C-alpha cells in the first residue's frame, strides 16, 4: 500500500466523516488490499474482500463519495478485517 492509499484508508476511518474522498482513490485502495471488484448494472460495483461481499454505487456526476457511502465503506472494511 502506498502513501496515497494509506491516506485514503485514514480518511475513511476519520471522524467526523469527510465529504471529500474521491471514489477513484477508494478503488485504488481496495485493489491494493486485495479486493476483487466487478462491474454491475449501471454504476454498481461489486466488491469481495476476505469473504465479505458488498455492492456500492459509483458517485456521479461528482467524483467525491458522499458521507453515507463512506460510512458503509468503513463498515465493509471492518467486517473484512481491515483497520486504519
């Protein structure tokens, strides 16, 4: 994991939840920690990591992820055994 991916992981676990994390940075982090991503219908992205599966929507038209999605991503990472 490089320093940018580490910053993204820290941003996901930061309180209060940030509204400035870009989805492309989250995808980069997920690939770095070994997650499998596959395309779903529309803007859906299926993610599998350490036996845990989830479906997220890519944000559009803005590149930043909203607070609710970041909170869900945090929950997903915790369930998959990833801590900040």
